[in-house]
C-alpha cells in the first residue's frame, strides 16, 4: 500500500512540472495538484495545497525554460 501511494504521489507531482505561464497560474495549478495528491494518499488536503503551490512556483522560477 505504501509503495502504491508513493508511486501515485510521484506521478501526480511529476505532472505538475512545466505548468503555468505566470505566478498565479503556477500557484493555482500547484495547489490543485498538491491537494489532489494529498487526498489520494490520505494526507491533509490543505497542507498538500500549500506545499504543491510553493513547489510549483519555486520550480518554475528556478527553471523558467522548462515551464513554457
């Protein structure tokens, strides 16, 4: 069960890379993906949304060529 949850989370978070053309889109897409992933693995949806939003924005700001 743990391996399945980890694989699901990795697949969902991997799909977030390169999403969003501006800060707002990046935050919203990241929050949605984080919330869905967290719900799928039985975690806190709010925490997943915050972490997902932050992670997607940081990734896209760090690697802008990969987010277009």
